[in-house]
């Protein structure tokens, strides 16, 4: 019986890139000699590519402000520069109070040269590899209370890839279903890869009074040259 031996090249912090049409490419393995599948979450974290933000901490929920939908005033904006690709991974909100009617939550992406932050609060994403050292290549803000530079919904290839609509709820005790509102690339699929320059935005709004709660957003970043020629 013949035997086949596979050998891989250990590549932890950088990828070996190959040109279109090259006949052979090395199999990538990690330090333990395990085959690395494409976009495996744990390996993305080990590589230092996953970033996240929180809104609301401890026992203090975050007020999401908006009581009506406004294209120009997203609750979260990730501005992705040329040379960076973003892979959205997780969007989760634990709602404490949503006193409006038809509370809505949406994630969208698209292309534009400059999203702009308008009147908003700058955020510093956390690398999911603690002591990982890498910093995001993107600009992140929350709670735009005045129009940002671009109107996301009018930009090229604007695409809303997640929406959740909640029934009226007055508090965390009275809501009929207080499970987190959640989109996961690995559980739900249908997620984009946003090639910069571009953006990812989140809209969180209610019909009368703003929702309040705790939010978690995570994404992975690649240099464009690592994915595309």
C-alpha cells in the first residue's frame, strides 16, 4: 500500500502569497502542525487579525439615541481605507430597554472613499489577541448625532446584510423575548468581505424612544494584497 506524506509550511504572522496560475502552493500549518482552514476564527485571533468594540459596560447600558431612521447618522461606523479588507464576524445586542415601537437593528456595507465621522464619538477597537500588538487599520466611531460626510445608503454597492425588527418592549422585565439580538458570520452566513476604501455601518433606532442596552461588534482585517492580486 502506498503512502502519501503531506508537509506544510508554518506561517503564523504572515501569509506566503502566490500569483495567479502558479502550479503549486504550500499548505499552511500552525505551530502545532495543524492544517489551517480559511478564516478559522481561532486562527484569525491567533494571527492578531480580529478586533472588537463594546458599547455599554458593567451595569450601565448604552443609549443608542436615534428615534427615527436617518441614513446619515449611523450608530456605528467603520471606515475602511484603501489597502484593507474587513470581514464582519459578529454583531450582538443585549437589550435592556426599548421603549419605542418597531425597534430596528441593521448592518450594512458599501464602497466610498471617505465615510467621515460627523459629530460622533471616536472608538479604539480592542485586538482579540490580548497583548497582540496589532492595531486596527480602520477608523471607528459611534452615535453620529449630526450628518457624516457620506450618505451610506447612496454609496456604490450599498448592501444591508442583516436586519432585526423587535416588538414594543418597555423594560428588560417586561420584554417577551430578551435573548440577545445576534448576527454571526459562522452561524448565519451571508456576510460580505468589504474591500477598502469602504465601510460597515450599524443602524439602531426606534419609533418613539431610543433603545438602550449592551453591544458587541467583531470583525477581522486583512491587507488587501493578502487576499487579492
